[in-house]
C-alpha cells in the first residue's frame, strides 16, 4: 500500500526526527528517505524535493512524502502512522 503526505518539515528536520522513533525502527537511511522495520513488515519512506508555503512574509517548509507499506496489516499500518505522526508533529504557541 502507498500513502502520500506532506510533512511539515525540511529534509534536515526529517532525518533528525528519525532518532526520536523507537529503537529498532530505523533500518536504513539514504539521502532520499529511509526504510523502517515495523511489526512483521517494513515501511519505505521516500522524500520528494523540499518546498515551502508562503503566508505573507512567513515561509513554512514542507516535504511531499511517499510511505510504502509492505507486510503490515491495516491495524499495524494505522498504529505505525499514529506513532510516526506523533513523533513528527510540530507545535507552536
């Protein structure tokens, strides 16, 4: 299964944030993304070129991203995505 999302991070922040995922998840990293082990399967994450949204004078980086799930059940995929999204969530105040 393939899921496309826009992550509100630059490539540099993406790779720094991978370290916050649970031990053993990150199997491999490469300039275009990463491969993660989860459950009995794996998740391949492909980063597209960074982009930015402009709101007036504010520039907000984002990266279109493709998640490819192999060997995961629907429940495992949802659990992975929830944990991943929580790790990569950015807040402001």
